[in-house]
C-alpha cells in the first residue's frame, strides 16, 4: 500500500511531528514542512500546505501549531485536552490536514 505524500506529512504533523526549529508567522507551516527531513516534503508541496494553512487556520492557530514541531507532546496535550478552545483548535487542525491532502495531492 502506498501512502500519499501529503497524507504522510500531515499525519506526522498531527500525531508525532519530528522536533525541529519552527518560526511563528505567515510561513511557519511551510518552514516546519521543509525541516521535516522527509523525501515527500518538497518545496512545492510545503508551499501548497502553507497556502492551505493560511486559508484554514488563523495566524494565532498557525503560531500555536508551529510550537508543536518543537514539542510534539504539546500537540498530544491539545488533542486530549478537555478545554473547549483546544477541542476547536484540534478540530480545525484535522480539517486543515484533510484539506491539504485534497488540495496538494
């Protein structure tokens, strides 16, 4: 079974992203994608994923998500949190992953 490149990258970000230096701001998802050291993470794909993030996640959400690449445990804390704001962020992040897969695939 072949894993779709966008699905592989987004899934890795959703579950256990490789710790890396990530910058906050407009290109934080693109930067994190390029630093993922995965063969599927081409500049074209990472740019596409960033464009989807720009239309799916707010700047604040992109900032929060960029921190997950430095500390994947924070992503798990958000996913498992009982706080309504974390539930909303996690739901929007899953939507982002699905849209990135559909758009960038």
